[in-house]
C-alpha cells in the first residue's frame, strides 16, 4: 500500500511559484476516462485521460475502460 503521509510530507519543505490568475487558462472541454484496477483490488474511478493513473489503494496502474469528452457549460 502507498503511504499518502509519506508522499505529502515531501511537499512541506518545498516552495511553490507565485501564479497570477491571468496565467491560468482552463480548457473548455476535457476527456474523462473510467478506470478500473485489478480484480484483487477492485478500485474504480474517473480520471483525466492521457495522464498516468496509479491506484491510490494498491499502487498498480489502472486500466481505462471507456473515454468520453466532457464540455463545460460555464466556469464559475
């Protein structure tokens, strides 16, 4: 099992760059995949397609079963 406490601990000592709102541009659409883990684990979740997805429970790579395009109506 992956220790979340261990992975978050490394962020405590890092400094992050300052980002202005003008630099942030959200996409108007995004591809979302329904991903599943192995039968022994059984974890299922939605992920942004194209990114590596490691199961948060067992640490194995998840398998994408279906991908659909989601279009945002408006950003709040």
